[in-house]
C-alpha cells in the first residue's frame, strides 16, 4: 500500500502540482457524515492543494520504505534546489557524521 501511495505522490508532484491540477484531483465535496466538525471539511480538502503536503508525504514514505535516490525517478528528474523551502528534514547519521541539507550545506 505504501508503494502505491509513493507512486501517487510522485504523480502529484511530477504533474498535478506543477500544472495547477490539484483542485481537479481533490475537489471540494460535501463532508462525509462521520467527519467532525463538518464545517472544516473544505479546509482539509484545500490543504491537499498545497505541494508542501505532498512533499512531506513523499519523503516520509521514502523514509519508511528505505528507498534509495537511484531507484526513484522523481529525484533524478527533479533534483532539489537550495532555494526550495524545506517542510521538514530527517537526518540519518552514523557516529560523528554531520547532518547536511540535500545540496550539501551543513545544518
């Protein structure tokens, strides 16, 4: 299930987000009967239009699945830039190795 969710995030970040199609993927619909508070359901749906939500999901799922960059077409097709705002950062370090941003800058 996580691999299919990773594929979905790749699709969203690779196509839907850059082309402004997220409202088509996640339209505002009536709240389900079990959603509380119902008046905040539209806010939840609109939150799915933000690319930051999907970037966080993408990297979180990658960490859970322990995938490597070479196996991921999104990483090779769209490398990170130092001007991209970071939603969160996870460092997996061993010993006294420093934590670095994806483009090499020390944290």
